[in-house]
């Protein structure tokens, strides 16, 4: 089976020009098939404020009203996605910037209103709905898809979808055809036992250990959806999932071992 890397890069790396440049140079030099997924919430919030759109977040999740949907479509699908693609092209990587509606790759469902109305937030209810055939065509042509965290409902409406979820869903959808390694890369060295101590990386997390770490409050905030998505991806056939610092991609591109947190069932 051919190897495929699905790599999600975190928002704090996107915000740091030096780390982002190092990351993209190394990412471009990974040989073989690869897909990049990005977020960009902080950049969207900063640009929104300049336009008079104040971000509203509940439990770290953005409420996407109609105005915010326009904002994130412009910022994620335009500004951030196209700058990443241009830099990858500069580095010799034939990247193609995409969002969920392009070639209907990622259909989603508008999140139902329960206790909170998240607005135009999209959930990927089943990874089988992902159009993996188109992705295979692109990968076979030597292209590197770069996904912004946007999906659509198939009825003409864009939806805002968590980038961690998109990475896990893409990895899962392609796991039948490729030996998929899913990497969540961010500004910390891995999942930490003490979030302010970079020397406290937890090297391995199983499902049982994950439950313990959650109950102890060691894994919290943005780490929870990341780990939930990652565990689901493993259960659905993704071969490996790692959570590491973005610089791990430099070792990976050179075929060296990298450190961080490895997940298993
Ligand atoms: N045990 C932990 N170890 C490491 N980070 C943790 C832990 N618990 C909570 N976190 C927080 O999770 C954050 C990473 O998740 P978050 O979703 O905020 O960012 P991201 O996925 O890198 O970027 P984005 O959501 O912008 O794409 C870290 O910045 C850290 O503050």
C-alpha cells in the first residue's frame, strides 16, 4: 500500500512567520503523497475585528453567523489557503488549494440547534461521504491538496468546519487505499502532562489512558476535539496518529525518527 501523510498544522504556527516558513519548507520536501489541512481562527478573529465583526466563541468553538461565514470563507479559503499554496509552490511542491465544495470533496451537515446555535457550522456525519476518488486523482497526478476548514451543505451554503475534524475525516476516507499517517502539528512538543512544562510530553496515549487523562483534567480545551477525532480515525482504519511540534516534519522529511505523542487503541 502506498503511504500517505495527512498533516494538520495548528493556528499558532500559522501566526509565526519563522516557524511557518520552516514548516512549509520541510513539508514541501516530504517525498510521496501528502495532504495539508489548516485552520486560522486567530487570523479570522483579527481581520474580523478590523471589519467590526467581534468573534463569539462558546467553549472554544466559533459561533458562525451569516457575517462570520463570509469572513471565514474569505480568510480561510482565500487569504490563508492561497498564501500557503504560493509558499509551497515557491518550495517546489505542486500544491492545490481546496475547500470542501471543490469537486464536492467534503459535504457536511449544518449542526442542528440544541442548547447552543452554532450557526453555519458544518459536521461531517460520515467520512464515507468524502469524495475520495477525486483526491486519489489529484494525488496520482502528483498534486498536494491544501484544505481550508470549510465544507458545504450541497444546497449552496458554505459551512465552517473544525480543521482537526477535516484532517481526521480525510485520513479515514483514504485509509482503504493508502497506508495513512495522520499528524497533528502545533506549537507544543506533544500532549503534555503539565501544559506549561514542555518536558512533560506523554509519549503514548491509548484509549484507556485518554479516558484517565480526561478525568484528571490533564487533557482539556482544544486538545479534547483533537484527541476525539484522532481516536476515531484509528478505530476507522488510519494506521498511525501523532501529535507533535511542527518541527517534527523536518525529521519526517529526512526519514529520521521524531518525538511527540503517539496514539494507539
Ligand atoms: N495536555 C495538553 N497538552 C498540550 N496542549 C494542551 C493540553 N491541554 C490543552 N492544550 C491546549 O491545546 C492547544 C492546541 O489545540 P488548539 O485546538 O487550541 O490549537 P491548534 O489545533 O493547534 O490550532 P487551530 O485550532 O487554530 O487549528 C494548545 O495550544 C494548548 O493550549
